[in-house]
C-alpha cells in the first residue's frame, strides 16, 4: 500500500464526496484521481453516484467524471488499511 492510498483510506471510513475528500487531503488532483482509481481497481473503495446509490466501477466513466462521485472504503480496504499500521 502506498502512502497516498493509506491517506485516502484513512479518510474513507465514512462516505465522502470527491470535493470533501480533496479539501481534507494535501494531494494534487492528478494524484488523488490516480490513487482513487487504484483503490477502486483493488476493490478497497466503493463508488457512489449519490450518497445512497452505489454504482459499478467503470474506469472509462471514472476518468471522465470522478469529481462527481462519493467514495467509501470497503471492508477489504479497511482491513488492508488497519493491517498497515
């Protein structure tokens, strides 16, 4: 797990919009987008179109509208994050 992945997972114990996540973390947009994409590919983060509607991860769509989504760590992501201490 990279430091960036650890930092993102650390914030995603609760559902956050991209905007709120970006405000909290000290990362540029490209690094945050790339990190979220990697976490989604690993199955460590879920993607939501709204606070109540989960969507299937699609890398093409993600790259176009990643800032419109909300994110939440999965159980696997939380386990990976907690075992990294």
